[in-house]
């Protein structure tokens, strides 16, 4: 359901397949499992590092010169706050597809956001006050009553910071990046011919903070060619606003999401004791909001019997226990469900033995069968 990785799969899948076709020994980053929107040509220029060369007065590390050790990398989540921008570009025979992910993070109290931009639009996720709010490029809502930073920080590739391809990089000097003293490592361009008629080349560099050894900036580019096929795939990750963010708020156009998550509680939806909201989904244009609740395990018959004997509660009345006309998930034919009403609000309760789905049927699509 989450989104984060949905927007990346097509780009990375294209990169992986193309590089494989070129018989390259290097592999593109692994795609996520969820479906992604279609990418299309772009002409944007990727972000570049902005570092200030500083004279080196003497060693500033226990080992001199510093040596890149991926096992010792620091965690950027230990910073008070930051913005991370990850840009991925895949050019095949001059045709560019591009994906840009921007992540904002505040450690205490925890809040974060992720904005993924691609040709057909953008997907936004905000984690505020212990909840997660996501809107896709098509306008669908995916809301959660919890906030897990893995959902928005995945593309930041913590702690590696997309340096996995640069393990052989060598120390090039000490500089400042975004005002932070850093060690600069550079990978000498390396070419190979894994098969007759095939050429590949890899280059890149990165900056590590001298204090904390976390990745401030990384960039790698791999080129591959075979006969009339040419591909260039590159990834850039850059930190900014380090320890400067003070607040992340839900944007005004997403505030209705907060009200939607609060709705079952405000309406006093009658659910079995100790039921708790987990997620909510709204598909644009469907008209029915789906709320999922965890609940103490019981049999389906006991669940139905609970509502058969339920008296009017907080304005809610049970109008039907049985099959439901036009219901697409078992209730029409193989499983009995519950319809409850409060004024003009109609809700279908579906229980599968593990969780409850409360379907707020605003247009009254469903009826007793």
C-alpha cells in the first residue's frame, strides 16, 4: 500500500534490464515491489555537489589518509534534521527518464515527508503526529494511524547513501560540503569489456562528514554501450538544510486527510471492544472509504451475532446482517456482512476472521440482498 517505493520500480527495472542486455557485470539498484507510474522524457539537469576546498593543515583522522570503510558509516537519522534529495537518471540512446525524491526529516519530535516527482506528476507522503498521509499522482489516499520512518527514508539508502558502487574510491582531500567539514573520495573512472563489442565505464565521488562519518553527497554514473545501443545510468544523493529544519506540517490541501482518519471516532462507530484503527484507503472517484481495524480474534459467526443483538448505539442502528447486493468482496455471495446506519451515513462491516473493514458507503451503492 505504501507508496514510497511504487514510484521507483519502472525506472530501476528499465535500468537493470538495459544494463543486463549490455552484458555489464554491474547491476542497477533493485526495484521495489509495488507498481509505478510510467516515466517519460525529461530534460532537467541533475543536482551537483557544492563543496569548498580547504587547505589541509594536518591529519584530522586516526588513520591518515582517511580510508573509506562502508561498515563504519554514520546514520543521518542521528542529525537533528535534514533534507535529502535523490536524483536518478537513465538515458538510453539519448532518451532520458528521470525520478527525483526529496525527503525532509526532523528527529525530535519525529516528523518527515517524502515527495517523489516524475513525468506524470508527483506522490507525497507526510508523517506528522504519529500518523502517515499519502496521496498518489492519481489522487488516491493511503492513510495510516502509525508512522514508520522506513516508509519515507527508504530512498535515502541509510547508511550507505548510495555509495555501494563506489567501494574502491580513494581519498582526494578535505573540503567543506554545505558548511560541514568533509572528506572527499573519488573513484577513478574505470572501463571494462565484459564481452566482445561491449564497453562499460563507472565513475563517481562522495563526501563523508569528518564528524560522524555520514554521507553528505554521493554521485555515480555508469555508461554502457554495445553496437548501436548506448545507456548512461546515474544516481545523485545530496543533503541540505542540515540541522536547520524546525517544523514539518501537513500541507493545507491534505488537512482533509486528518479529518478523515478522525471520522470513525467522531461518529462513535460501534465496533467490538479493543478494536483499533490501522489504515484508511480512498480511491479517487469510487465514493466508498475503506477503514481497516485490528480487533480481538473471534469467529465470523460470533462477530455477526454481536451485531444481531446490538441495540441502537450512539445513533447507530443495525439495518441488515446477511448478504449485500453489489458488494465485490464476498459479501454478495459467500459471506454475510453487516450494514449499520447513522442518519444518512451507511457503513458495511466486513470481517474476515482477522481484521474488520468498515466501508463508509457515501453514495449508498450497497443494499441488503
